[in-house]
C-alpha cells in the first residue's frame, strides 16, 4: 500500500496512514461493492437509524488515492441524513483533496458511486 506514498503530499499521506473509517462492518443496514475502471474495488458499509447515517466504513484493495477518497467520502457521509448524503458529489471530495494527482481524478467518482449504491441497498430494504 505504501509503495508510492512518499510521492504524495503530506495531507494525503496522513489520510492513507491513519484512516478513521477504513474497515468492514458486520450486519450493515446498507452495503455495496464497486470495481472502478482502474481495477480498484471499493466497498461501503452503512449503519442507518431514523434515516441518519450513524456509522460508515469503507474498504478498498486500491491505491493510496482510492483510500484517501474513500476516507473523505465516509467523513462527509457520517451524521448526514440519507437525502443529504445523496447530495455529496465527487467534486466535493476532489475539492477537499486538492493534492489529489490528476491521474487519480476517477477515484472520487468510485468512492461516491459506491456510497450511493450502499444507500440504494438500504432504501431497497426499508
């Protein structure tokens, strides 16, 4: 995971080395897995109560940029209502990660698309 990490700016290195929301969740209310065009896979798990995202986890086998985007997407989603979380955009993730290399501009799309699918999974169950 840390092969290219030293080439990233410090803010991305911190997100990758110390993600708060990295992991999997047992018995989530909503979950999804997507594979990006680059081959990276992203998973999102949601614990939802009264239509509010109480907890969120993401997991990826992807590169440092994918980890950073998953972390930011999770941070943006936690504590939000379902409707508000559906308003989170890949551009918001990209704007927060100003140091994200241009060749990884697809990573925010993968993270947010997976988040949306996890929300859809939840909505299909209720």
